C-alpha cells in the first residue's frame, strides 16, 4: 500500500496506467505530449518541468520520472520499462505510462 501527501492530508494512492501520446526524437529521447485519463479526458502537456533517466532495474522493471504541467496542474508521470524473457531466450520490452491516482473512499458518501 502506498501513501502520498497532498493539501496537508496523507491519502492512499495506487498505480494507474494511462494512455500517453509521445514523441521519440531523433536523438532517442522520449517526450510525452498528451496524457489521457482512464475516463477518456485528454490533456496536452504544457511544460516538462524535469525528467530523470531510467533508474536501476528492480524485478525486471526500470522507471523514468517526468514532472509535467498541464492545465495549471503539476503531476509526476512515470514511464515503466519492463523486460520479459521470451521462450526462445530473447528479451521483450513492455513500456507503459502511469501516475499515482488517489484511492476513492466512502467517507464522503457516508456523510450524505
């Protein structure tokens, strides 16, 4: 279970995979352009504030972090590169984008 601090509150979060439109530059850099949430809303990224390269491989997964801003909102967007071994011994890469999404609670519904 993972927790994140926001607006002075500690809230439970989960990894949410999202669709991302990205450019791959001639030099090989991956640049996210648009993020699409699970509910279908899409947002064009206004600014990439910072990036980290892929870190150490843990359980066959490396992750790069992109701090991005869109619509006046800043968030961290992660690119996960998972290496899987094929039956023939070669390796396949699965690359997926994700964000930390806040878990919904029933607390607000109980009050009503």
